C-alpha cells in the first residue's frame, strides 16, 4: 500500500464502531495485559490514560476519526500512535492505535499493520 493511501485512511472521517470483542493476552513493553480483540472493528484503539501510563507522553499524530459510543453519540479522536510493538504468543506486531479519552476499556486490537516472526 502506498504511503499516500495510508495517510488518506488515517485522516478518514469515517467513524469507528465496536461490536462484541473477545480477549487475548499480549505484552506491551514488559507488561502482560488483556487486550480486547475484534477484527471487524477495522482499527486498533487505545485509551489516553493507558497510552500515558504504558507508552509515555509522546505526542499523537493527527487524525480525524471518531468513535461511536452510543446511538447518535460519537467521541472525537485525540490522534494516532504509530508502530506500537505488541507481542502475542510468538508473534511480534507493530501496530498503529487511534487514541480516545475513554474509560470503557484500555486497548482493543482491530487489525494489524505489520507482523514480524
């Protein structure tokens, strides 16, 4: 996929919707965490508080995504974190996460960007 296509999708105004997820165990840095997993979501999501606690206060890349939290209610995205490394079993993934100021969950994996073995 060209860089231009990736940037277009990151700046998309299309809202993100969540459907019933499952839970998987992953490691970010040296911490094991439960990650919600739902490939139908089509985006990786992270709460602002989780990002600050586990990944530091690096600035987020701009994006225009919103998250539908209820019928006719959307939460505006705060930005995008690029290339967050997550380990699941023996798979290492570099994922991009959309950041939201939310309390419902810490982290959700919707789809990977790159996978390393």
